[in-house]
């Protein structure tokens, strides 16, 4: 009886030790951060900060008022192949999450069968034909003792969130690149316009200096200097035209189009400036951190 009690005690201790180590990792608990709800600011900014308004909350179409730029961004988001890859990753992660959750529930398996047999006359004279039918059910359920399935669900959920974050990052990158290329295009247009005005001005200046040289008032050195300045301005026009074509081609790639000219909307001077960011910001900004 004593040996039996000791053996039972050992078995019980071993089972307790195994069950106590089932959880592989502890549950994640979000740390509590001791941060103020709002920062101390002037009364003029209090109404804005109480609403938690920030440029980070504004959509791109609320920042850029250029209808042409808005159309280019919509086209880029619809046609860019990277968005499709990001969406497929989200769909794949969602399917993985659904499959993982399904594994945490019981699985029922029902099988049915029929058999027909007859004993040999040589072994058993007068044997008869026998028929048999069977229906079997199997109920299996993997107990989540080691929290393997729960951790798999959390991993799948993390993959889903990561894929969604990738999608948002790709979309944001496309919007930023399209907007940057478009603004660069408008800047080059302004530079090209200035270069053309410079050429016109230097041509007029060269004409005046040439007339003064013909009248014997100005030396030939001044004529040569004016000719050089005119040539430099003409080279600047060709340079800006080449840079405009390159920028249009880069923007066409983002739009999924063949290289070609890009229509403009508002000029660079007419573009809406970004709103001013207040000096005091709410603690809600912590929720926008990627980590």
C-alpha cells in the first residue's frame, strides 16, 4: 500500500509540473503610460487641441485643393501594382486568421460503410451470405493546454495588422511620390517660364549693346559678354525642358501609364499651403506611433 501511495504521489507531481508549464508565453498587457491628457497651452489654442485636430488626421484631398492633383492620386492608387500586392497580402493574412480560429473548435467526422461477405463452401458447408452496415462518428478536439492555438491566432492577427500597415504605407508612399513629382513639375514650369523671360530680356539687352557698339560707344567686349549671357539663358531653357520631360515620365510610371505629358491644374503660386501645426499637441499622438 505504501509503494502504491508513493507511485501515485509521483505521478500526481509529474502531471502538475507538466500542466503548470503549458503556457508558452505570458499574455501581453499594454503598459499604462503616465502622460497628461492635454498640454498646457494658451487659451487661443485650447479649442483646437481639445478636438484633437492635427494634420495627421487630414486626408490628402483636404490638404491639396488642386483637382488635377487629386485625379492623379486617385489614378495612381487604382493602377499601381504595389497596392494590389498589399491587398493580396491582407487577404492572405485574413484567410490564415480565419483558418487558425477554426482549429480551436471541435471537429466532427462521420464515416459510413457497408460490406457483403460469404464463407467458402469448402471451409464451412451451408454457409450463407452475410451483410453488414456500420456508421461511425468521431468527435475530436485538441485541447489548447499549451495555448498553441491561441498563440497561432495572435500571430495570424499580428500578420494581418502588419499586412494592413504595409498597405497603408504603400498607399501613403504612392500619394507622397505623386504629390512630390507633381509639385516638382509645377516648380520646373515656373523655372522654365523665368528662363524664357530671361532669354527675352537678354536678347533685348544684346540688341541695345550691339547698337551702341555699332555707334562706337560700347567696346566689343560688352557685345561678347551679352552674347555669352544669352547663350547661358538658352541652355537653361533646354535644361528645364529636359527635366520637365523626365519628371513627367516618372509621374507616368507612378500612374501606370506610358511616358507622356501630364496635364496641370493650379499653378505653384495658387497651391494651398499646409495648415500651421500648433505648438501644444495632445497625448493622442502616441496612438499614431507605428510601434
